[in-house]
């Protein structure tokens, strides 16, 4: 089994957008994001699907570990008593995401000030636009 090494800056009050995106992609790579997103829940505890349940529980524990270990130590208390990854993800979002008018105006301003630079490739510019527009999905 290959060992992966990642350098993700811990989630803090000032880096929610980039930090949550980094964690999201790590969870996708570990096949755990559907648990956080609420699209996958525990299978029924029946004799025929014990293996599926064991696999789900292992991925659920991995998900909680990833979430907890990628938060700055001063903010870990937000989810330290939570066992459901979807609930932990929601708590983190609610505690870190800015939902005020000034933040929204800042996002709009940043978007409308973005201009393609001379000799800049379109794919680079589109990546910049995508990065700027991602926070709009949560408004």
C-alpha cells in the first residue's frame, strides 16, 4: 500500500475557502467525501453486509480524523465531541464561513476587478475566475 504525504495548512479563521477545498479534495481521494456531504449513510446492520458496514465505519473514522487533524489546534474543540462527519463538516462551515454583507461585497468586487493580463493564457485566466467564483456557490 502506498503512503501519501500531504501538506495542508490547518484550517483557521482566515483560510476557510482554501482550507476546506484542500480537505475536500483529500476526502475525495480517500473515497470519504460522500460521507461528509451526506450522500452516503451507514448500511443496515444485517448478516449479509457486515463487511460493507465495517468498511463504512472505517471510512467514517478516517473522515473524522482528517477533519480533526486539519484544523488549527485552537479550533479543534468545535468538533472534538462530534462523531458524525457530516455534522462536523457543517459545524466547521457555520463557524468559519463569512455570511455577512461586507464579505459578499468583497467577493463581488474581487470578481469584477479581475481582468485578463496581456499575454496571459485563457486557461490560466479561467482558473483564476473559477477560484474567485467558487465562494459564490455558497452564497
